[in-house]
C-alpha cells in the first residue's frame, strides 16, 4: 500500500510540507500520488506524536498554527539538507545535478528567460528546475530561491549579482486608445488620460520625462492616475494592448509590440533616456552549488547585452 511505503518520519515531513505548499490535503495527495485519507492520517500521526495541532482545517482552506509554522520551516531545512547532501555527492563525482529554484518577474521571465529553460535542461539533464514567476520580490533565503532575475537597483549586501543588460523604457498606448482619446502632445497632457500602473509599486505612478528649458534639459516627474492598476507587468501590457489606457513599460517587454504596431510609443521627444538594469542574483554564500553556478553562467551568456 502507498500509505505503508510512506512510512518514516522523513516521509511524514515531506507530506506535511507538501500540504502547506499546495494549500490542501487533496492537492498534496494528488501531487504525491496518495489518497486524501492517507495524507490526513499522516498529518494526524505527526500531531499525535507531538501532542500539538499543526493546522486548523476548514472546508475551504488550511491555516497553520504557530507550531505548524515552526514545524514546516524546520521540516524544509531538513529536506533541503538531505537534497544538498545528495547533490553534493553527485556533484563531487563531476555531475551537475539537483533541484534548482529559479525566480523571475513575470514579464522578463515569460519573454526572455522561459524560452531558454528547455535549452538549459537539455544541457544539464541531471538538474530539475522549479521556475517561479511573480512580480513580488522573493527573499532568496526565506523562500529557498537559488537563482533570481531582478530589475532595478541592487543594494542588498547578502546577494551576489551579475548584470545582464539594461532596457530602455517607453510610454505606450494602443492605436485604438489613441484614436478614441487622442494623443498626448506633452507630458502634462497625461493628466486627462487613463494611465495604467502597478498596484504594488507606488513609484510607478510617477513617470519621468525630460524637458528643454532655455536650452537646458530638466527632469519632470509627472504623477499619473487611472481607473485600473495591476499586480504584474504582463497584465499591464495586456490591458494596454486592449486599449484600456497608457502604460510605461520596458523595451524587452513591449519591443515586439512597438515593431508590429500593436502598441505605439508616445511622448518620445520627452523620453528621459533612463534604462532599467536587469540582474541575475544568488545568495552570497560559499561554496556556490555547481547547478547554481551553471544557471548563472548560462543566463549571463545568453542574455548579456552583447547577445541581446
């Protein structure tokens, strides 16, 4: 029986961690190819042994108790330690292998990194990649991220960073939006336009422009607003393409849209020429796992400005 094969405390830890990661007993059971009742019994067995409740169950969701939070955090450390042990043995034999968690923001991950993942896996068949896309910033240590691709300024001394490229930013709108609402002639005209912003990034609601004042260039930051804010850059691009409003996005994200006319760059005479740096980062620790080094080198080679 599958339940019998899952015996042992290490397997029990793995089951409970999977319950937390998937958010339910049934989803964990499906991922582990067990029955929901088997998963429930394993969690109940852990709680009985500890004499503590680890989770509050309801029909719709699972909520961890403080003891459950502690158990899953320590459990992940145990599982990661075992994986590092086994990976270290494989790598000591000259084989790059093991699980690699890679985190990217949604736009750059979808448009630039995702197309490269199959090539990486073909080059390193012993590596398994968890490819995570989110526009919220993951904590490398807390979230168990091995390699991340991020944009913006890197000021965290606990990470190592390699610059991949820099991408220009453009204010864009769809031809349909401009036909309906008119084209802004100067940055101040944006006050009467519907501008799309990122909900989690207040700084993205102020757009920089360059003005010439008596022959001297000056910077002008324009506060923009609209009736729609999004939680990721890919949705921002999609709604701009649909004519919902004006957006300010990186060239790596909307370059193809500008080339085929799906999105039209506007206010280009006032573009400040600022760029958004893109980095590949990993934890500042020694030694660096061979699979981490392989991914960092791979991305740096494929996405360097000379090759982009």
